[in-house]
C-alpha cells in the first residue's frame, strides 16, 4: 500500500484495486487537552478512540445506505482499525459541514450576542473551509459559487444530504435518550460526479449529551453499539 495522506485523526493509503484504505488513529481534535469536534488541531490522544470511531462510523454509514444516502463506504475491519472506501475528490482543499440542533461551541463564539448556550436550532447547516492557517472560516453558498468551489445547485444537494444524515444520526441517539447538539460531516464527488458522504461519522465528529452531561466519544460508541 502507498500512503497518500497523513491526517490528524487518520491516514489514507491507496490500494491496487483503485479503492483507498483509511487507517483510524487514537488522536482526536481539540485544544489544550480538551476534546472539540470543531477544532482544527489534534488536542489529545484517547486509547481506543480509533477503533471506537470506526465501529460507530461503520454503523452509521450502513444506516445511511439503508436510507439511500450515498457514501464512500465499502467495508471495514474493526480490529485493524481500517475502512475501505471508493475514490472521491474534495471540494477545493476540503470543506467541513456542520449541522447544529443546539447552540454551542463555535456557534456561541460567533453569535453569542444573540444566542443562548444550548438554545434549540432547526438543523442549522454551516459550511467552513478546511484552512488551518485561517482557523477554518465559515463561507456562504454565494462565496462558494463565486470562488468556483461548489455550485449553488451542488450546495443545495450538500445542505439537503447534511440534514438527512444528521436526522438519521439524531434519531438513533434519541432512541438511547441522547441529545445530539451538533455533528460535523465531510463530502466529496465520486468518479461519476455524485456528491457523497466521506470521512467518518463518529463520536469525534459530534457533541452529544445524556441527562444534561456531555458524552465522551468512547462512551457514546459504547452506548450506541458497544465497544
């Protein structure tokens, strides 16, 4: 295998059959040793986070397929912490798409003058550029179109799929009495130009609360699918 990308939370390898292999790590994003799914730096390493992330990702990608939502997922090997995916190209140098059901994190840092912590939001979709130097700035649909990153028609698809996926995840968490505050997703184009979900859906990509208390990524995986 040829390693083609070294990321914060996973490495990417090219396979001989044209597919790619994602190797999940125990590193998670955050700042000053505190986990934050919206952060653009590795904040800490949690033993077992890679395997837990892959287990939950596999579960939710399969749920997406059941709902007819296209993803890059082919299969996974939980013990090896690897996932096989189809090739996909990202938009520009990459976008992160956040769906928010409650106000917290960077939403409060930006809009705290008008919002209250934990305030209910109506599946609010926010797109940010993957740009560490500029701290992943938010970008509008108009700007994405004008800069040639994403057309307005593609943005409409991106927003719809983001809300569909987030609602699938939220429904699963609701069954366990878990409150999903927000979730971060990534998308790309497959070889036919179709917009598909890529990357992962794990505890490291979302904020969830149970009885008012934040649920750590490993605990979230255990509550949904077990460790």
